[in-house]
């Protein structure tokens, strides 16, 4: 159960984001409202207190978060995320990512924009948000944007938000696909 807070970032009881914390090996708790659960030996999540609101499967909890995110984005014309981040670029010859600079990253309904100094030069790099169905990522660590033979690894200042960034991008893609099909 340790690490689930990286993906299950929204409390189903109070709705707060990024307040879910691992306790011990098999308990997670919302630091805002105390909503808590314990995983059994089969991986099912069980309430600890009678008034806890818990999904018994992490996949159900994940679906709840994604449905809430869909509502948040579709009901907000000005939806955006903004965060400082470190950028690493893939060195193909050495087969590893190397630190390249610091940027401010913005995601809105149209674009992902990186602004900052990369490899000693100020850049303003823009990607259309609907060109990505999803992004490769490791929750609570980083996500990657592939552009031709350039691979950007983005480490957000607040790594717990990584999953929300990736799921926001996926949701934007779905919303644009729905608009096109109508």
C-alpha cells in the first residue's frame, strides 16, 4: 500500500488533493479529514473507522479521481496547472538523462509550455496538449515528453502532482476527441 498516495491523490471523503499519506506498510490516511483504510492480505482496502469513505479496490478509487478530474476540467474554461520543474534531456550516446535546466511548466486546455533556461539558453517551448494521448511517467517522480529524437524528462517541484499532470493531459485529449466526434 506504500506508494498508493502517489496515484490515489484525492480523498474520497473530503475531496482534498495531495493529503493522502502512507502509514505503516498497509494503512493510508487523509491528513485533512482522517479518512483511512487498511489493506488486507488480498490487496482490498477496508475502512478503519465506520464513517470512512473508501473504495475497496485501488482501481475504483483511481476511476473516481479521474471522473472528478474530468468534471473539473470540462466545467472550467480556464483550467490550468502551473509548476516549477527541473528538465533532463536524454543523452542518446550515453543512454541516460542529464540535467539541462529549470523551467516553469504550464498546462492549459490548449498547450503545455516550458519557459526557462535549458542548456544555458532561455527557451519558450510549446506543445499542443492534444498531441499526446498520454505520457510515460513514474508517479511521484517524473513524466516524459517525446518530440522527434528529443526526450524531455520533467521532474516537478512538487512530485506528488505528477499523476494529476499526466491524467489532466489524458483528460484534455479525451475532451478534444469527443468534440471532434460531434
